[in-house]
C-alpha cells in the first residue's frame, strides 16, 4: 500500500466559515483522487495550521478541518521544504533547530561550520 506524502493545500479567506467549507470540499476531492489512484491518506498523521494576524487569532483558533468526516489535528508549527513555519510566521523555531544542528569552530582566523 502506498501513501500520499507531503501534500500541501492552501486556502486564504477572512471568513473562518468559508475556510472550513472550502477546505472540506477540496480535501474531500483530494481524498477521492488519492483513493482512485491507489494511494491512501493517513488522516491520523494529517495536520493543519491556521495562519492569522493576532487580531483574528481567536477566530482562526476555532477552525476545524475535516477529511471524510474525521477532524484533522491542528498544529502550531510544521516543517515545509526543510523550513519550520509557525502559525505566526515566526522564524524562532526554525533558527533554534538550525542552531542545534550545526557546529562551528575557529582556527587560525578561519571559521569552519558544518550543518548536520
């Protein structure tokens, strides 16, 4: 059995109800396409994130996203093309991960850095 990995769906609107409606329709169609093409979507591993301005954050926090009548898990940050993105588009988590996965040392006026 093959799974559809790393699929990303975007939708933007100022209306939370509209976001939920469009995503439900689009994810339903995506799920059907995945099934028709012999793949599976692991809904338990599928997550969503709402990006919003602080003034609309409370409304965005109330959004629920469904696939085949199952509620998706909401996350505050996600890895997208090796960059960690959070719901407020803050670089803090990404920079901390980069810092933890790199080491530098100096010798004779040269700086050597390695990213693991």
